[in-house]
C-alpha cells in the first residue's frame, strides 16, 4: 500500500484525495492542507516510487501506468473510502483519469490543476530528447531543462524550485521508470480526449501555463461535463503559485457537487 496521511474531519462525511505529479510527493499540497482540513476528510498519498512510498517497491521493478492508478484505488479500499473528490496536479491529473477509467463511480468530482491532457509537438519533442540523452547526461540536467521549459517565468520561481527540489528526491532510477511509461501515458491521453470522465471535472489552469492551457481550452469545448477556470498570475503549478485562489475555487466546486 502507498504511504499515506489521513486527516479526519469531526463531522464531514466528504473525502478529498490529493494526487501529486511525477517527481513530486504529498509535500506539494502543503498550501492546500490547512484549508481543506477545515471542511473535509483529507487523504494524501505518495505515488509509487515517490516520497516515502519508495521503499515499497524494488529498484528493478518496471511500472505499468494502470498499476500506478490502482495503487491509489487500493489505498482508498484499505481505508474504506468508497467515494471521494479527486484533486490532481500536472501528471497526477492523468493518474486520476486512469483511476476513473479503472473504477468509474469512485470519483464524486475531479479537479485537475495544471492538467496534462495531450502530448503536443513540444511535449513529444521533450520526451524524445530525454529518452535519447538519458544515457549521456545526468537526469537532473534533463529535469532542470524540462522545468525551465514548463515553468519559464521569473514570477513562478517558487514553484520551479519546488519542482526541481522534489525531482532530486525522486532519484535517477525512478525518473527513468516514469520516462519508460511515456508511450503508455500518451495512449491513455488519446483515450481520455474522446471519453469523458464519469464525474464532473473542474480544470484549474494558470494563465501563464503556455504548454498546456491551449489544449485544455480546446478540450472543454468538446466535453460537456467539464469546465475551465483560469487563474491569473499563475504558471503550470497553480496550486503553489496562487494557493488561495486554487483552494477557494476547488472547495466551492466540491461543495456544489456534494450538496
């Protein structure tokens, strides 16, 4: 089972499960936890190979993306959480969509921040270059380059530093395992472009998220069960850049669904 932290609420029956992205850990939600605990039961997890879930898996183990999603579902099962509102950031959004595919109906609502919904030409190029150079250059060089491309603006220096700091904790072997899954992730995204989620979806995107905002904007025009809210003065990691706005809009959305 994944490493997890549970924060029970005295009276609420509503659960919120947070899913971080590749190279992160439950630490990326530190600006959400205090506010969400006031309203809901909260579950934080470290995905397979990340944070304190590293010790649960052998270094030689090869990952399948559906297994990453099933890890979170099994953790919910162990804790007897039948349904929950799922909140993700960056690649964690793809994990949540995979959870919804594998266990439709478990999500009461889905909130996707800095969502990755499609591999465009630039993302495909980044992945291809990373695969080509991974045996030549240290993985942190590649990760830092990606961080500067995804989060290029000076105003987003805090989220970029956090992005890189968490990658250092991830380690080279885990980085390469996730890189190997890029084709599988891409196939999942193609499916998710066509098939809507089983629960209402709120996309929260920074207005400076130049890499992913255009594709999300196009997607919500086709998916009737989804809506997009753009957070001003924010980049890709919008829960860190503008936590108060992220929290306010997320909690309001969850309460509107729960009621």
